[in-house]
C-alpha cells in the first residue's frame, strides 16, 4: 500500500491511474455521450502518462487513434442532436425527461408518438379502460378521479397510463382535462417492441415512469391529507 501511494506521487504514474479510472467510469455510464467523454478523457490522460514517462512508439500511436475516434464519435453525437430540429417540447421529453441522447433513438421515439392539443372536458383515460394509452403531458393540467371522486391532479412532466403499464391492469382512474393540454400519445405496442430491442430505452422509460408515479402518489397523499 505504501508503495502504491508513493507511486501516485509520480506524475506519470498518477496519470496512468487516472486513465484507468476514467475507463472504469466510462464502462459504468448508460449514456453514450458520457461514455465518449470518459474515454476521450482517459485517452488524453494516457497520452500525458506516456509523454511524462518519456515513452512513445507504437503504443502512443494506438492511443492517439483511440482519442481521435472517440472525439469524432462525440462530435457526431453532438451534431446529430443539434441537427434534429426538435421542438422545445420534444427536446424536453427526449433529453430531460427520458434522457435519451442518441439521435437515432430520439428520432425513432418521435415516430412512436403523436402530439395532440386538448380542451377542457376532454377525457384522456377512463376508469376500467382495458389498455389505456401512455401519455406524456407537456403542458396543461387534468384531474384524476377514482370512483367518481377526485383523488389527484396531473400536469406538465407527468405520464398518464403509466400505472397500467407497470401493473398490467386496467386503468384505475379517469383523467379529465381541466386546463388545455399539449400531450404526446405513444403507440404502446410499437414502444414495447422498440424497448425489447433497445434495453437502454426500456431503462429510460422505467426510470421516467417510476418518477412520475412517485410524484403523483405524493400529490394524492397530500390531497387526501387535506380533506
């Protein structure tokens, strides 16, 4: 252990450990953009290690090629995202709510949804509905009723129909628009097929749906406590 700590005092050795640490960090990332950043930083740290240690040769050439490859792939990802021409609501859903950064996956998800505008009184989901749609709320608000009694509300950033997706049961509540809404309605069957072929998409939706469910449960509990 003492020898290990002493080696860390050597700049060349310290950068070697940093490079390995960044490779480890990159292997734990779920976002491809973050993976590229970690590997790019690891490559740069490895180059510093080689130069500080007075090494070179074929190993340096390989590391330079790795750095260049990751830099190019990162720029492709960044350019693809910028060139997507997404609307603000689409970018909010894809990048902030679902945190999907791959341009190809972003475009695929947009193909699986339909944006709609609603008016006050529209019923989005009915209690007991067999296969309620999966809906993302970009703006507006709606009431959630169970057994004819209002038990909660939903608004921007929430998902509707998520409880049915998670449980596999029929819709447990009726959702009625109380403030004009902008919503995205997903093709549930197509989304399931896509998520099966792309585990990272399934993970993204699981995280987003669980967060939405937790937020709605908190609001329902607060409403029940206020009665």
